[in-house]
């Protein structure tokens, strides 16, 4: 039994859905509604004490953290290899994945202020949200969410977060000089690691971040990866109401609104 505990628009959840689809693994969905704080229910904290998504369970054993989950998926199941067999390329893949994991901080900052918080305020009062933030097991999310609710994350911090993402895009453009995929000829977990971020940015208008004239390699790469069936299935996963990405409003009008 393979179960993925996930939230529809979580970038890390998208990563794992992509890997499962690329490998052709049959899996069962267990939806964790972050807007209802399902991630802090005692039964979920038993399998993920950090109270974050996703978590994969295989025959009842939990595997946590999306990068680790995806390497497990590649090693544990049949299907196309997503970790290069060449040791150097595998190392390059892991180096890039680490950069993507570090980019979760700016993504999280932009997301909580411009996307998550407005939706939570439709369901909860600020006082209730501050109380919920204090329950988060990880101090990082306690601080981030409580600061966002109190309005303590200003435009200067959001600008810095956006600049970090621009740096990652520059590194992606450089990496793609060596082939059609991030580690050359082999499509890998490195491509899957960053694909959900790119989908978020494309919702803002891709020409703000890449185009044939600006980061042309990124432009071509995104066209290739977004055409893959696994990508299309992973990003179109419906929310609990059966809605898709656009239907729940993730189409901001300016760059700072996007993560």
C-alpha cells in the first residue's frame, strides 16, 4: 500500500506526485487540507511530527521530506530511472536539489503573505490564526506564520525573497547550457525538484521571469517539462471542492503575489 499525504497546491506535494507519475506507481491519495490545519491533527503528527506535507507511507512505513521521498520512490519502484546512473551526474542532481530546498524559504515567505494568509482570513480571525501558528511543531513555521498574521513581513523582505528566486532562475539557465535537462541528457529528480516553483511563477506571467529573449534555455526547458503527462497530472490535482489551480484564485496581478 502506497499512500501520499499531500495538499493540492503545496510545491513539495507536487514534486512527489510528479515522481510517482513518472515512475508509473499506483498510489492512494490522503488529502491534508492545510487551510483547515489538518497537518496538526494528532493522527497526522504521529506519522509526521513536523506537521508538514507531504508524507509517503509504504506498507505503513512513513518517509518524509519531498527530496528524500523522491529518491525513495526512484529506488523502491520499477520504472524509468530518475537518479542518473553516472555518479557525477547524480552528484550534480543532488547539488541542484539542495539549492531548490533552500529556495523553499523565499517561496514560503511569498506564499504565506500573498496567497495563504488572505484565504485563511476568510475562515479564521487573526487571533485564531496566531493561536494556530503557536501550535506548529517547527519553530520556523511558528515564526513565519505568526509574523505574517501580525503584518510584520514587509515589502523589503518580500523583495529579498523574490531576488533569491531570481538567483535560482539564473542558476537554472546556466545549468541548462549542458543539455536539455538540468544534468545534461538525463531527465532527473533535479528537473522535478524545481518544476513546481516554475508552475507557480508561470501563473504570474512567465515573461516576467523567462522568455525566448530572457533566459531562453529556461524558456525551452519549461516548454518541455510542462508538456510531460506527469507534470500535467501533478499540477492539475483538484482541491477538495474539485477545483483546479486557476479556479481557486492563484492568478495574482503582480510578481510579489505569486508564491
